[in-house]
């Protein structure tokens, strides 16, 4: 995989990552992830609340959401696919306001 002129090698894992839909949070998909995990598909949901989408409204940058996806995939890969090892994503209302003001 090539990302920004860097080669990134991730281990081959039998795991899935669920990205909450626009204006949805992780809690909306927890039941689905638990159901998939119970069926043998280890599944992590990107740790984010619905309000984390606010800086992206109006066609603005999706960078804040991409950071959360990257956070989830990297932790899941480092933990060899264990969804329980994905920590929450620290993000405050102050961070949200800063992203909204400074992210085009």
C-alpha cells in the first residue's frame, strides 16, 4: 500500500472495521459489531461520537474522520485483530471548535 509516498505494510488480519455513517456515532453500530464478532468476524467500530462529524459539515475536509479511521486500523493491526485493544479517540468540544475554524 502506498500512502503519501510512504509504503505502509499492515499484517494480514481476519478483522473488520465499521466506519459510522455520516452524522452517526460508534454506539449506533455496536450491536452490529458484536453480532459480527459472535459469528467469527472480529469487528471494531471507529471510536467516535456523532458530534465528531460537525467539522465536516458543508463540504468541509473529512480529515477529522480519516484520523479516526487511521487510529482504529493502526491499533487493530498492532493488536493482531483484537477489537478490544482499540482505545477511544480523545477529542473534546474545544478540539471540535478548533477543527471547525482551522480545517477548510
